[in-house]
């Protein structure tokens, strides 16, 4: 069905040809590069940090995130109103500041664990409900439907390049100095990211849905299939960002450097495919590409359930990253095209999508607890595989 062929011209040349890179898009790229460097250093290890601090209980880690997702789902329509008060750009900056303070809490975690658990939850909820709606609104504004697949791929390629050495560096830092130094570096990188973010042109947008109207649209039968696909997307994400890091940490004998090194190798192997999928998602049927990608991504989850060695983590992890790109680039391109078609209400529908993502995470979290208790960590990957197939509903 999909005949991927390389054109006679240099593929790299074709990728950049007619690609619109406005000043704001370039600033967005620099901003994204910085935050991906930071995320590459911390996202893999934050679940491991919490796992250790919560007495090596994965159940408490899941509970922590369930509270986070539940509060976020309830408060997103309220947080989105910050755009009306401060403007889109300032709302994004305020949201990022809350995220920086979230990591400050973990630097001081050992001084008063209960206090900083509560503070970190409050700060992360504030970040999620204030930041993400204006961010997606801004991204839609600075990209166009015709080239959105390649623009999305371009910004993600930069992100992957930024993350190539980050997990390995983070693993070395953790092995030699521990989490405190890692949090300091993270905070500095995120502070630097505020510079390009502040340079963006402020987008004109306001959140006009009432609290109840937002949830009414969420549960409207006309939007049912799309909402189900967003719920499925949130469901598989919680397994990817929460369970998989802890799983490979335990499998690699709790060695930070090994976890970072394997993850870095996987990232190196995914950059070129991201460019390919961005190009194809502008030329091929995005719905067809989503079906193609979701099938292989589901297979990847099943294969992960049988991983036992670092080499298998690399091979299957690389295949899974490939299939995630094959799925998510056209999927997110379709999402942004869908949101942009709503013109006046693109930020409101972004809020609806974010609520659905959090509902998916909450539902999956309950299933994860049951699966781990009765069958172990590997069983969670089968749940993620099932969720992937529901993405075709979009």
C-alpha cells in the first residue's frame, strides 16, 4: 500500500525544498531544541527517581501520576483562561516557569518529602493546564496545512538531535553525582529556553468556552471517534513515559549509564526516518499512514514484552521508535489540521483534546495497577498495544 521510494534528487534537498521557515517558526525550533535537550536528560529518569523515592513501589509512582492527570483533566478549561488575561505568549512563559519550579521541588525533595510531593503536584498541574493549550495554538499559527507534516518532522528532527547525547550524559551524571546535579542542569537549560519563547510573536487568541461547554463538547456524540482516539493516545503514552523507563532500569541492573547509553543509540537510529515520515505525510494519505504506523507500533509493544537483554532493548526499541514516528507524525499532522479547521475555536478544541488525553492516562493507570499486580510489568505492554489500534478511530 505504501511504496516509499527515494526521489532522484537528494532526499535531504527534497525535505527542505519549499519548506516555509518563518522567523517565528525558527524561534519555535530553537525553543523546541532546548527543551528536548532537557527532556532527553530528565524524562527517562524522572519515573526512576520517583520509583526510588517512593520506596521502590511502582504503585505509588502510578498513584502520583493519576492525581496529576485527574487534577489536570478537571482544571484545563480554567487554566486555558489564562490566555485571556495574559495573552498566549505570556501564558506559555508562565506555564514553563511553573515547570522549572516543579524540578526545583525535586532538588529539595529530601528535606521534606511530603511537602515537596504536594508542591510538585500543584506546580505540574499549573504547568499542564496553563501551558499546553496556548502552545498548540501557537504551533498551529506558525505552520501551514500544506507543509505541516514536514514542518512537524523538522521540529522533531531537531528535538531528536538535541536528545542524542542527553540520556547518555544524564546517565553519566547520575552515576557520578546523583540527581541533584542533574536537576540543576535541567533548570538552567529550561531557563535558557525562555529566551526564544519570549521572542515569539504573540498570537491573538482567547478561550471562549465555559467550563461546562468544554466538557459538553468532549462528550458530544459527534466528536466520539476523535475523542476515543485521543483517549487511546493518552493511554499508550503513560506506558511509554512511565512504565518503560522503570522496566529497562530494572532489566539493566539499575545502571543509569547503561539506560542512558541504550536510549541514546535508539535516538540516533530514528532521526532519518523522522524526516522520511514528515515528507511522506505531506504526500500520502495521512489516515492510511496512521493505520500503517499504529499496526507496527502495536507490534512493537508486544515485542517489548519479551525483551531480556540490552541488545534486544536496542533492536526492539529502535523498531518501536521507527513505528512511533510512522504513527505519530501523520497522526499529529492530522490533529493540527483538524484543530486549524475550527479557526475561532482551535484553542477550545485543543483543550478538549488535552482533557481526553488525561482521561486516557487515568483509565490506563487503573489497568496498569491490576496488570502489574496479577501478571507483572511485561503485561502492561499488551495493554499499550491494544490502545494503539484505537488511534485509527481519528
